[in-house]
C-alpha cells in the first residue's frame, strides 16, 4: 500500500526537464568548464592532487602513467581511463599549454595530431610549476569534500600559487556553454596582478599595458588589437593568428617560404598535406615542393617555389586558404561561485587575487594555530626544566602515565598538552644545551606569531606577502613572450595571377547555355564543325582568351551570368562542355543571347539593353560587377515588366562613343525607328529602362541595333514568310525616342510580312545563321542580296513549309586565332 502511495503522476516534459537540468548542472560544474580560481577542470584537479598525494612530484623519479591513471580513477574520478589519460597527456603537451603541469617520458602525441603511446608505455610526474599549484594544500588552505564513495577527501580547488587559468588557458564544451580562453605570458599576468593589488580601481587600458594579449606556446603573429580589447572587456572577441614566415632566396634565383611558427592548435601534418594538395590540384601556380623539416631543434616547414613565381602572392593565397592563418575567437567562460560566467580580464584577475587572499589567510591562520600550540608546549617544557627536581619527584610518585599527567596538572598548573609533552620527554633533553634551544625556539615562535598576527590583522601586510609570492613565481618561471602582437588585421587580397596560370585558351558559349574552355592544342587538332554541340544548338560566342579574362553572359530573360575564364570547365574542343544549369538555375526557355569578354573588372563603358516590350536602358559596367553569390545565382541585368517580354539585344560601348551612335529598332509589324543613343538615360542594373518605341497592340520589338550617325549602315531583316531584306538604316528618318517610327515593309492585304529578327551591321564574308521553329539551322550569305528601299519586302530565301518559320538569327562565327 505504501509503494502505491509513493507513485507520482508526472508529465514527460517535467521529468525530462528535471533530469536534463540535473545533468546539465553536473557537466557545467563538474566536467567541462574550468574554475576561475585555479583554472582547472575537475579531472585535471584530481590528476594533480592524486599524483601529489602519491609523492609523484618533480623531485622524484617518473612512474608509469597507468599507475597514476588507475589511482585517479579508483579514488577520485569514476570515469573511463581513456578520458583521464587524455587529460593527463594534454597537461604535458608544451604546444598546448604555456606552462605544462606534467612531465612525461615517452610519446605524448605531437603537433601532427599523432596519438600518444598507450599509458602502459609512458611515464609521468608532476612538473615543478605544478608543485606551485599544490603548495600549502596540507595547511587547510582550501575546502575538501568526500570523494564519490566517501572513502577519501578531495579538494574543491587547488591553492594555485600562479594564475593558471590565464597562463595555460582553457577550452571546453558544456551544456549551453563553451569556453575558449587562450594562454598568456606568466610574467605579464603577474605584473598586472601586482599592479591591480596596489590599484584596485585600475582600468582595462592600464592593465593592458602589462597583459598585451594572448601568448601562445606555438608563437605566431596575433593581429587585431581591437579584438583583444573587446575580449578583455566583455569576454568575447576575435583575433587573427598568423604563422611566422620568411622568404629565403636560393641559388638560381628561386625562392622558398620558410615557416617557423604555426597558429595555436593547428595540425601541422594536415597543413602540409593541404598545401601539397593545392600544388597537385594546381589551385595555386608556382609551388614546386612542400617539405616538413621539423626536428628536435624546432618546427620548420618549407614551401619551395618555381623559378619566377610570385612568392608574396603565393604566401597571401596560402594564408587565406589554409591554416597558415586562422581566426581565434575568445569566449572566456569559467565557473565563478558555482555558476558559469563570461568574464573580462579584470574580473579574472580580481577573482584570482581574492582566491589568493583567502588561501594566504587560511594558511596564516593554520600556521598561527600551529605556532601558538607549539609555543604553549615550549613554555611548559621551559617551566618544567626550571623545577626539574620537583617534576621528577611527582612523576616518580605517580602510578602510571595518566596519573603522572594528572598530578603534574594538579601540582604545577600545567595544561593537559604541556603535561603530555613533559611525561613524553626523553632523558637526553634534560641537558643545559636543550634548555637554551627551547628558549631560542620560544623567541623564534614569538616573532613568528607576531608576524602571522600582523598578516591577519593588516590587509597591507597580506598584500605584501601575496606580492612577494607572485614575484618569486615570476623569477622562477617567467619566460619571454613568444607571440608577436600587431594592432591591425592585414587584409588578404589574392592576386588572380597567383591562382591561375596565364594561359591562352579557346572559349565557347552556346545559345542553349553550354560553356567550355579548350586548349589551343585541342582546338587545332579538331575540325571546325566538330565543336561537340547538339545538332540544334549553335555558338553565340567563340574567342581566344586568357584564363585571366572575364566573361559577362546575358540571357533573354534579363539575367547576367559572370564567370572568370579559369572557372569554366576545361574540356576538349569536341566535348559538349558544362551546362550553366549545373551551377545556376535558369528557366527552360532561357537562352544566352550575348557574351562579352574583358581583361579586367575596371572597365568604364556602358551596356545597352533593349527588350521586346519596348524598353531600353544604358547601365554602367560598374553596376554589373559580380557579387559574392555569382557562382550559384544569376544577377539581374534588366527588370522585365511582364512574363512574355524578353531581352532582344545587349551592346557594349565606351562613353565617348555614345554621342556618335544611333539606336535603330524594328518592330514585328514592320515599323522602324531611329534616334540618338544619347536620349537613353543611364540607370541601374535592376531598373526596367525607359520607353524605346511606341508599339501598337499585338506588336513587339523584333530587334535593336546600334549604328553610327555618319555614313550608311546596312541591316538585315528576316520575315516569317522566309523573306530576307537588306536596307540602309538611313532610309528611316532620325526622330526621337518612344515614337512609332516609319514602315520599313510594304503592307500586304493577304499574308503580310512580319519581321522575325533583324541583325546588323554584318561584315563582309559573315554568314547569317538562321534557326527555325523546327530546330533547323540554315546558313546563308546576306551580302549576295542587294540593298532595298524601305518599301521593299525583300526576296524569299527559305521554304518555310520544308524548314519551318525562322525564329532567331545570329552572325555565324568565322573564327581565326590570328584575328583574336
């Protein structure tokens, strides 16, 4: 019946919340985060305490690590032996800790990420500085609590004679909390502590004249003084840690990059492998060989360069793309008064000083009690020796030891402790020499007691003792700074010429969106018509370019696709290439209508874009510069006002050419309009433009061309009935923008001609490539047809019933390398 009464009905949320809350509290306080006072996690504290209790100290021989691990696991830390051994190994690694707390013989891992040897092979003992962490622990300086099975007592914190939390740093991940405290220079931290003792109101700026920043055991160069200040103020901040490198000139004019220091916690072997992969994959041009020449004298990585390579450019690339430079994020969280706190530098220093003041107070009280107890005994012995005969008489008349003690207390008013000391006195102590020694001891004890009482009574005296301890630690263990600090974070701008070899290639872009670059060798070994494209597809761009050039590709849906030439897939000329949809999503009916190549991205020209629904605009080159997402998203080149509209033409010209250029537009129903390009305003990339032509309902712009304002310029028109017409644009009178224009076809009552497309001006020898709605391709030479006036409908060149209605037309590429 009682069991049933103890049954509680609880919701799953309550149970889970309660259990996880307890678990979280445990791992926050008892596992992953260091204590603000001694800078140790529980497992580390238990390792140091157990080894010290076992006499496994720096002044004695090494012992098997397995023995120490078993001792810790059996008495204090009921967890897996591997976690204890891993913690012990880390405490011994001088590339992880600024002041290692354990000396280890054998393989204790490496900067290459190699695992340590098994604990049965290695030997360990406490380091000398670890002894300072445990100094005076036997003088009731810290609180002890029962261990997990109540058979032993263990300390809740160590006395910590030096500021371990800042000197050795900490890293850990807990429930809802993480910590990342970098190592610091012991001398700098102690100087800041001494100054803070004398000036409790000191501000952060003054403290940072002593603690200049982290001091990593692996050295390196720290950049970003603002990040250090922010971290020391709030507990969070960001810095950049860079390798220490040197350019070395070899015989024959070659150079090599010598790396002597790495950022903190960077895996050396993985770094060397990464650099070598960049060399093999030819991600960076100019690296001949990468070698790890590290030995017992220190770290050394050599990146040997090819002759004539851009050494500084390659170094910049490696800093940006490998762990030669890393970002370090401060997150200074520690257990403060049983709870996790994010703290700045002053709070960490103040907490350590408060801990030391308590330790010194408790030690002083312990020593005072001990000295007073001894003084009491000594005074009793001196009194007994002064009345020695009477004391002996009383003792001889007593029945036993207890009776003798009672008689002494009753006869001479000795205390219990004094009587015990007298009856335990050995006969040799009854000499005159020993009386003198006792008198000297009493005088020394009186002086010591006065001194100890002064420490307890006067805060200034306590501070003096604390400063003396800190200065002694600095004298014994202080070292020079290893990490250099630079105020500013140097921006890394990689020169493309470093990443990409300047190589001549043939670049091809097809109407349907296939891109490729091919070597000249591959192109020259193929026939002209063997370009790898599908039968219905055709090239809209083919040119010999450098791998350092840039492509701007415009689609009929108003999108702009940017690609550096070196990012195009390297394919044989007879291969199809890579379709743009593999990286950028385009509509099913979207096609690349125009491509431009540029040697750099510092052009000053204008793009002119015209649409089928009668809009036109000019946009500067600068407005089309690629953004960060150019690889996965097409940029907007022109806003289309409705779903049926499309971009008909894109042109590029210099600002100086605008004043000498006209726009000529032809509409589907046979109207032509000519006006000065200067009337078209220059606007942004996402704008829809201004009215280019006044269109009747059901009409649309077939195409636009740019023509010179001087001389005669011929354009070629194609109608839906398969008629081709060549005419001079000067046949159409120049007016202003947004007019309907003049008829350039003779209107027929039956089956009137409608303009499908217009191209021009074409150069002599350039054929026109026509694609029909049946995906047929027809090539013909417009130059064999005479020029007509604007009232002509041209002459029939296609049998539309056989090949289909013409849809698009492009100048056929007549490519020769010499012309490019």
